[in-house]
C-alpha cells in the first residue's frame, strides 16, 4: 500500500517532457492567475492520465486544493475526464484531457 501522505515520487517530474517541465518550474508559488494552472493541468493530463496525488506532487500544491479549485471544475467544464468514468471513487482514478478530435 502506498503512503499517500508522502510527497509524490520526484521521478514523475523527471519524466515530464522538457516543455512541460519548464512550465511547471516557471509556475509562481502563489498566483492569482487561475488560467495558468488550469492550462498546465490540461497539458499534464494530455501528456498522460494522472491521479490527483500525482498532479499535486508535480505542481507542489495540496491535492484537496487542486481538486476543489481546478480539477473538479475542469472536469465539470468537460476539459478533463475520469479514466474510470463509471467509478468516480476508483482507487486508481486518474484524469485525462478530453481530446478534441
């Protein structure tokens, strides 16, 4: 069983494509610009489906904060979808960007 209180494995940050890694590193610690964080979350979930704990670890934000202020609103706006849509509380639930094909 993984310890969810532990910081997310930094290996995930190292796996990021360079352009994403650069965006994440340039993120201000506190920003009132919500679109900035929204765009990065969408970009990250386009790269690969990510769990809320992984997003929190990559972005250095609390999981609850990200879910409440970004992930859930983005999902409700139809920009992110669950990887297990039939089971919102799935233990391996992750989010992916809706592809605009």
